[in-house]
């Protein structure tokens, strides 16, 4: 019985659009993640959830922040038992590095974010990394800026589902 129910929902795919931002004054990283369902047609469906998270940081690069946002997307997919995911990022260089890591099953650097991604990707059946231009990534970008505490409340945009506040002592 469980197999029939499982196979009925196998066609569903979740699209996680990510972005990261930082606030130098408060030393916070904001991460925005928009989760959407995608059906058989391949077109994205309704927004399931919008997340805005806040983390404390030491000095980090924009590349590390975006990479951390992608790791958070993988963690969310793992926690929710998603099987088919698409992760969209507006940082093309990082997107290409993550895609190469997944394809080759090896970490390109000593950075442990790539090792985390490989571990979290094991139970997934399909992963697609795509570039999503910043001009289209408005929702995740606003959520990230809100998480970093540098963006006023956006008009016509619902509140994120929850806030997470953790300290990051060492990003590498």
C-alpha cells in the first residue's frame, strides 16, 4: 500500500530558490529560500513556503554566503524527505561548482560545505542546479535581506513561515 502512495507522488518535484545577503553593522547573514512545487508539466506551481533565516558570522565572502544558502536548501530537502529537487541560485560561479561537485562526487576544495552537500544529496533521486538571474530572484533576495536586517518590510509580500537565529562560528 505504501508503495502505491509513494509512486503516486513521485512525479512531484520541489524547486528551492535561494539567496544570501549580509549586514556588516550587525554581522548577520540573511538567507532567503522560496520553495515551490513543480508537477509533470515542468512548470513551477504554487509557493509552498518562504523562509527567511538569520545567522551570525565572522568575515565571509559572498561566495561562502551563497554556498551556505545552498547547503541550507539541501538540509531542508533532506529534512522533508524530498526526492526530486531543483535548486536555483543567482550566483552562477557557485552554482557551477556545486553542480560539478555533485557530478564528480568529489569536493573541489577543502571547504566542508561541499562535503555537507554530498552527504545531504545521497538520498535524493534527482538534483538539478540552475542559474536564476538576480532580476528574477526578487522574492528570495528580499527574504535574504530581511533576514540580514537590512530591508524594510516588502509591500505585497507575506511574512516568512519562521525565523531561525543561530551563530556561525566558522564557515570553513
